[in-house]
C-alpha cells in the first residue's frame, strides 16, 4: 500500500466524520457551521485528539471521554465506509469528473445511512439532491450509464418499493416500509440504472432478512413481521457493494442458469 492510498483513506475517513456531523445536525435542526462537535449526551466539546476517525472510537471503546455514555457504532462505520469508497473510487474512476460524481453521490447516501440507522429518518432534500446529481452526471457521461438508464432506474426503484409499501398498507394494514424507502431506491436506481437497481434490491433484501432473523433470535421475538428496523442502511451498503463488485455481481445475478 503506497502513501497516496493511505492519504486518500485518511482524508476520506475525515470526510466521513464530517458527514456524521452533518447528518447529526440535520436531524437536530442545527447549523453545521455552528461550533465544534459535542458529545450528544453531556454536550462536552470533543477535543481534537478524540476526533481521529475510527481510531478515536476504538481507543475510547465507543464511550465519551467525559460522561462515559456510549457513542453510536454508526460513527466509525460511516467513517470506515467513506474510507473504503474513497480508496476504491480514487483507484478506479476514469476521470476527476467521474470521481467527483461518485464521491458526492456516495456522500449523500452516507448521510442517509446515518439518519436512518439513528432515527429511522430519510431526509427528502438529500434524496432529491441525489436524484438531480445522478441525472445531471449521467447526462454528462460522468457515470457509466446513460441518462435514459438513469431515469429508468429511478422509475423502477420507486415503483417497486412504492408498490410493496402500498400492498402492505392496503391489504395487510401495516407499514412494511417507510415512505422514504421508495424515494431512496429511486435515487439509487438513478445512480446505477435498472439492472443495478434490481441487483441492489436483491442484495439488500438478503442482508435485511439475515439481520431481522438474527435480531429476532437474539431478542427472542416471536413475530418477525412486527419487528421494526431501518432498511435504508442495507440499501446504502448494498449500493456500495454493487459499485465495487458490479461486474462480478452483474455476471452472477444475470447469468444464473435457467430452470
Ligand atoms: Zn459525554
């Protein structure tokens, strides 16, 4: 591993730390420009040496230095995902424009990861910004899909999850999905196109089912259908997996033997 890759990883992880701060402040309704980061519990200002991405959280064992209350796992995970995506995009994107397009889209998805994992909230302005950037960058050939593919991906992503949500609301009288989930998959579809959208839906469903079953077993919950957890983080994680292993997954999912 050369020095440039280490530098990219560190800068990306710091960017992930900023995205955590942005997501937290968007949820709280406070300005991102106002003051230094504070502990969400005791409001003590976090010292610069406790702001090293991922490492500070590990060294403090996920607790605040002052009040010892636990700091969410979301913080290091977002920083780690930002570092992984940063390295991957820096090493693989064909141009600076392509890097900028993917990096900004991945950043918006990481904000969704944080807000949904923390409060089960998907902020509509973030989703809209993602769709607009995806359409704009696809039309300028900064993404490897055409604008038509981007549009179809958005339409398909929204249509599928909206139908699932409506089916459960009307037929089973329960909210199986939040109203932000169809919009999130629309924005993801706009980034990866219709085939990617279906692949991501498949992978995220596997992850979410595995998580739901494990969680129900640990918590000894009998009714799996009444279990409530955020789906957005699984969609975001699956999108990153799709972007990294797109060729392999495309081959695997769309060349399965026909029965
Ligand atoms: Zn504290």
